[in-house]
């Protein structure tokens, strides 16, 4: 007799890797789920939406201005359990993006530059690719991508 195993669910997140002319990458400091976190800008894919559409929507929501997708950078290639959802597997998709024209959203010089611990608080800051470390990011897949970015920067690809 076979036992039926109920499959888990998938959570798909889409992130933008925005690198400026000074070879700095944009990081997003956030407070969500009673947790301070540093990650790449982006968010969750909605049902009926493609990953590229999600990236464009997230840019409008987070930056208040559109972003263009330059290229696909990475999609999670290993099992990663979602941190905040029970019985969910996380799949993260990363795109290199650019902001056409001038960046209009505020960028801080210091980490976690928001007042209080209101859920949804967010601030942005630049981090030099030369100094980027996996420990600068809060989540396992972002840490992996930070390592990839560092390797590509050191190889002169970025």
C-alpha cells in the first residue's frame, strides 16, 4: 500500500541586480516579519504574472520608477526551504536591471536607515562590488548570488 505524500508549495521571488557606473550594487534593507534583513530589491511573483513582468512591477512598487531588464543572471539551482512560510520551497530568479535616466528614489549611506520597526519599512543603499561579502546579505540564495557577483567582478565580467 502506497502512502500519499502531499507535496509542498512553491514560493517564487524575483530580484533585480542594479549596478551603477561606480560598480556598486543596490541593496534593500527591510523590516518584515519582525526581522531586519538586507536583500536585493524585488519581491514575490503573483499568480498569472511572468517573472519579467514581476520584476517590472516590483521596480515600480519599490523604486517608484520603471526598470529595464538587461539579462537573466541566476535562478536557484538547489533546494531552499522558504524561511517565513511552512512547507514551501523557495525559487529565486535574479535579473540584471537598469533604471533609464536618473535615479529618483532616496538612497542612504547607512544600513537599515528607517525609523522604528514598522512592518514594511525599507531603505536602499549602494555597496561597492569590490567590498561585497556574502555576509552582507541575510538570506541563503542572496548570499550565493553575492558570491557569484564577486567572482564576476573579480574576473572583470561586471
